C-alpha cells in the first residue's frame, strides 16, 4: 500500500557503547503536521532526529521516512529532507547568499533552479537586508534564520529542526515561530 505518513518508526533503538540513547520508539508522523519531540537533556531527541535524517542508523526496529526504508536509500530521502542541526552549520567567513548557493550546490540542484531556491529561502526567512553580509557578523537570531534558509533550499518535503530556538531572545523566538508557521 501507499505510505501516507512522513515518518513511521516501529521499535527503533540506538545505543552508544553502554548508553541506551533511544529504546523501542514508535513514531507515526502524518503529512502536513508540525510535530515536536519533548524530553529532558539526554532523552534521545537528537539521536532520534539523526536517525530520521539518515545520519545514524537504528540498531533495531524499522524506520521509514518519506516512503523510504531507512537507512538503505537514505541518499534518496535526504534530498527531500531539510535539516537544521542544533548548532546551525554555517561558515562565518561566507556571505549569506554565498552560503545558500553553496548549500544548493551540495544538494546537486540544477543551477537554474538553485538561484530560484536561494532567492525564495532568503525571502521566506526575511534575510534580504543581510544577504550580502558575512554570517559571522550576524546576531544569533539572524544566524538561525540562515540555518533555516539553508534547510529550505531544495524545497524539502520534510523539515527537521533540532532545538532551533535555543539562545534566542523572546522577540527572536516569536519571529522564528512566525517563520515556521
């Protein structure tokens, strides 16, 4: 049958040496929803997100993301996933627009499409005023926007954000939530 869910996990577990990071997790996330993982530090949230994005493999259980059984065809799934890790990856010496173009090249986007994607991500994340500034000169709030913009390049079907609002002040938090909506 067809897979309607974005993420389907059945009994996934992941261990690092003697540490059980995730134990027998079941998760079913349908299309078109915003879903959050809540838990204390060390509860396995980041490990779970890394399994969903194909960075880590579950030790046991089954995981399907966007209809792909992970981790085997993860390259196919990863092209359709936008991922913002906890520490938003960015090169402080690059200008915002250069970094987003670099991200488009990493994704292997068609050059004609990549410029459209970069422009859309800049507009969607309200970065037009800082597009030619060095990332290292931006505030934490703007760096998070750049991280979100880089996750949006390629028009992903699934957006995975790991603690995207940590360190933002109340105004930045409100703006970021508005961007997500």
